[in-house]
């Protein structure tokens, strides 16, 4: 086994961020690697950038945008590596990330998929701010990891570019091209059902960029909750007869309740809401609750009261009024901080070298 690593990067109209992602991929200390870039019908200078600055990259051009899952599947089909790493075009990697993942994967138990360390970052007023370092549990049943993946209110301990996939596994599991939201959770979950055990190892470092625009792995505002509903209903059918279905029940109830709040009152989702209610009851859902309650106790009391008096559509309206973009951005950025520790500063320096 040659241990060649294929780094698959889907992209669309983000030339400058793509340049940063590919510089971080090219700069990996693991020598046996290839970059596979799948361009989703970009209308900027992406192809010119690739030809001029990254001639070694294998480029697949989609004449019409087919979605991030189709792009990743196309990348898998073109890849020649023994291992696969998926990298979004707005993220970057520590130079040793791939090397340390390969070494940890070769030492891991058979059937294990290694997830390394990762952290979120954002750039505010030209300064890098970071979030906490995250790493998956080192020894956890696949079904327990699946329960974590299905929980919509949790932060989760894995992300796409923290994982190194054996290419042999991806002959059995591909990305669902019908989903435009939660497609990563779906892919991770089906890999687990296919026998993969995701194990955390405190090695490497993947950096996940937080920004105001859409990610390559996200959908437009309306498509996102509708696709999330399709994902949740798909997994409801997959797990309803599972012998350990009770392990997944809290996450499924939380997910269906969040969707009922997000979609109630939207004309486009009128036919979907009754289906979601039926699925919620199948998972022993009774009554309504605030799936993601505010931290402030007064706001939490108000949200619960609105939900009790007016149902999900009333709470949806209230949350929409409160969701002012500037206010949301301030609250989201509050969890990121200026580098404090030596590790923070080292990571900020690495990020700065790319961005």
C-alpha cells in the first residue's frame, strides 16, 4: 500500500479562498499526495487561477452546478489515492495534518476512521480569532458517534477535513446528491452503518473558517431547512426499526422539533409540516418544546410561553423578528477569542500564513 492521499476540494466562485485552501494542501509535509479540485461551474477566474498557480492539481469542471455532494462524488471517482481527505474551499490545514493522520490511521484498529484535531477560526478587523480545539473521543462505539451526529443542538466533535477516509470504504459509501443540507452528517452516519468506527486522535490540525457567506457545504436559506427535513425523515426511516433506536430518540425528537419551528408558517413547507409532526410522534414526541432555548432566562421564558400559546408558527415568527443579521453576527463571533496560549498563537500564525 502506497499510502497516497487524495485531497478533494469542491469549489464555486471563491478564487481567493480556494488559493488559500490549495496552498495549505500543497504545503503538506506528507509527500505522496494529489489535489483533486471539482469546479462547480464557477464564473470567476477560478480556472485561470488553477492553470496558472496549481498546474499539478487534477481539475474536474462541471458545466452546471450540481451541488457539493455531486462534486465530492466526482472527486472520489477521479481520485487515485489510498486515502481520501475532503477539504472545503474556505478552510485550511496545518502543514503536518495529513502526515499525522496517515501515521495515526496505520496504527489504529482495523476498520477505524481517524479524526484528528480541528478548531474554528474567523478573521475580524484583519486579526485571527480562534475557537477551542476539538477532538473526537478516542474509543467510542460507532452508534454512540452516530447519536452525536444526529443531535442538531450539539457542537459535534468531528468535521469534514478532520477525517482521513480509506478509499476502499468509499467504494461502498458515497455522498447523497439529493441533499443540500446535512449531507456531511448523512455521509458520516452511513459510513458508520457500513461498519466504520470513527476514532479521535490528538494529532494534526484542521482549521474551519467561520464567515458571513454560504459555505460550499451549505444551502440557500429556504433550501437548507427543507433539505434538513428530507435528511431527518430519511434517517427516521433508517433507524425506526434499529434494535437500539432508543439511543437515537432524543436526537430525533430534538431534530424534528427544531424543523417544526423553522418551517411552520412557511407556505413552501405547508405540505411537509404534517409529515414532520407524524415522524415526531413516531419517536415518542409529545407536545412542543423550545429545541434550542435561549441562554437568557427571561428570553427562555418568553419563547416557551409563545410556543405554548401559539405553537411552532408563532415561535417561528418571534425568532424571525429577533434574527437581525448584525445581532446574530455579534453573538456568533463572541465565542471566538484572541490567541491566549502558546498553542493558540501557533495556530493563529499558521492560519495567518495562508489567509
